């Protein structure tokens, strides 16, 4: 008992635990909503395309349906950001979750292709309103000491709760199939899993509803970037930072959403094995992001770490696509995901360090819009290629695009961290 008491006292003395205890009630409720949505939404991601395929939809339509939400988010990104600022992030999150939940249910339940496309666009708009409200809310819900921990926990809990969700979701088709008296891989079983995931995610409304709206904790030192300033953001320095993002986004959009479909089509695996694989992928990704900053320090900078991890991931991507055995393809899938996702926060931090403070939110929006460009076009083109040539060309093209992005990152920024950051004076 004494040892257990000593251990609990040591754990309580850790900085992360002390800061967590200092989180305001709003922040704790927000993290609870993050866990709920992370667990439930992972099941939707895992089986959505498989469900559409079992219903007999062709790959062209599946690609278009996957592209529509990003296209809608691309169009309404700026208006949704302005709406969130006007009504407050809490209300924006509530509206976003509510509409996205109903729209997702409509997509799964609808028999009309036109209705599915329209509801998918509405889901993209609602998700845009929700996700654009997260960072402003976390700024309001935290103090300076625990703010970094809150941002990190939001990312980490999303990933780790997704791991749990994938593990559970992999068992659900068999459970629902037995309950409904249908096959585990039938459209009805997959539809039941998706509906359960959708309305399970809707439960995140409850902790968000309990959040009490707060005012900005202090005056802004500078006015934020307005519509009149947006034109000035499209300058060479920002475009250089955005270009690798566009290329990676397009490459990812043509392949990553369809990997579950690829595994099910190429290897004789069960839904439980697929869920376990994706669950392990979430765990390895979460662990990789923790060691990313240490790797950057060891390699001498964020750019070197980004180039190293992204470049190494390209080889593992090709193993995923062309390995003859599931165990080898699955192992490469885990390593590839860890390496590629490890670089994302490092590159984001690098971009923010080279951006003047008053422009950081606006430049971040530009980066996100550029990412959505690829996700608007890529899924549809992917469906066309899959229908005519299978997955082989997609693995090759994605690997080539990733390699191009890595090369451009190195060419543009290999000397950047040897100089002083441009956050104070970049106006090129």
C-alpha cells in the first residue's frame, strides 16, 4: 500500500498531471467531447466506403461522394470562419455537430444518389464550421500555462480514442449481422454500424452543450487579418510553404481514404482484423507524434526531420501496395502512417514560426484551403482509376507525389532554420 501511495504521489507531481488538474471546466468538457467523437467517428471512416461498395455503387460515384465534403469545405471555409467569430465557437460547434450528424445519417439512409451528394455537401459545410471553431475555443478555454498541453491532448486523444474505436468497430458488423439475422458483410450490417457510429458521435453534443461561453481573456495586441488583407497573403514565401501541402494533399486524397477497401479487396481478412490494423495504426501514429520533437532536435531542425520521415515513408507506401502477404503489407501500413503523420505537426510549427503573429490564423487557413484543393479533386479521380486499372497506379502516383513534395521542401527550406525565423519580418 505504501508503494502504491508513493507511486500515486509521484504521478500527481508530474507537470502534465498538475496542468490537467488546472484545466478549466470548459476544457475538460471539450476533451470529453473529443474522446466521444474520436471513438465513434472512427467506425464511420472504417466502413463507409465498404458499405457503399456492398450496396453496389460504382467506384466513380464513391470517389465523387468522398470528394464532395472537401469541395464544400473549400468553398465555404472563409464564410464559416466569419460565422464562428460572430456567434462564438461554442454555438458554432453545437450547430456543426448537429447538422453534420443529421446529414451523415441522411447519406447512409438515402436511396437517391442526388440526395446523397447534396447531404454530403451539407456534411462538409457543417464539419467546416465545427473544425474551424476548435482552435479559437481552445484559446479561450485555457490559460497560458496549460494551453500547449490542451492543444496536444486534443490531437493525442483524437488519435488514441480512434484506436479504441477502430478496435471496437471491427467487431460490430458481425454483432449487428447476428442481431439482424443477416450476413456480417451485408449492406444491412454495415449500415447498422454506420448509423450507430453517427449517433454515437452525436453524443458529443452533451459535453459541448454544458460548456459555458467565455469572453476572450484579454485585448488583442493587433487587429486580426481582415478580408482586405487576404490578397497580401498570396506572396512567394506563403506559396512556397503551401506548395508541398497541396501536392501531399492530392496524393493522400487519391489513396488514403480507400486503403480499407484495398485491404479487403486484396487479402482474405475479416472485419475484425481490419479494425485491429487500423486501431494499431492510430496507436503508432499517436506515439510517433510524441517522439517527433526529439527527432527534430536530434537531426538538427524541423525541416530535416520532415524530409527524413516523409522520404522514408514513401518506400513503406510502396510495400503496402505491392507486398504479396497481408502481414507484410499491414506492417508497412503501420510504419508508413507513423512516419508520415509524425511530420505534420513539425511542418505546421515550422510554418507558424516563419509567419508574423497577426497573420498566423490567416496563413493557417490558406494552408488548409490548399490541402482541401487536393481532397476536392483527388477522391473522384481515384474512383475513376480504381474502376479502370485498380490500385497499382494509385500507389505509384501517390509515392511520386510524396517524393516530389519532399524534394520541394528540401529545396525551398534546407537552409531556412540556419537563419533567423521570419515571424517578425517576412513580407517577401
